[in-house]
C-alpha cells in the first residue's frame, strides 16, 4: 500500500480534523510530519507541512470529500 498526500497544511490540528473526517467516511487516513510542525519553528515549512495521506487507490475520492467539506457553508 503506497500512501499519497490528499491534503497538506501547516496546522497540525487542521490535519487531524481532516484525518478524522476521512476516517469517519471509511478512508484509511494517516498524518505525517505532525511532530515536526510542533517541534521546530519553520521546519514544517521546509519539509512541506503536515500531510494527510491515504492509500493511492483512495486519493481521488478522499480529495473530493475534502473539497466538498470546504465548499459547504458552516
């Protein structure tokens, strides 16, 4: 299973929220680089931020779910 980035942010809390939404919808979501965002100022930017990743065969559906949540009014 190859993991692919479905969402990228510099906010660990936002990454966990997206992971939680994906898991609730049945995706196998993982957060990568979360500790680097908390440990050193600026390091998160140099490594590409905090990544929410899913298996490559789920990435298109996961991105669609993420974008549909962004487009809906709260």
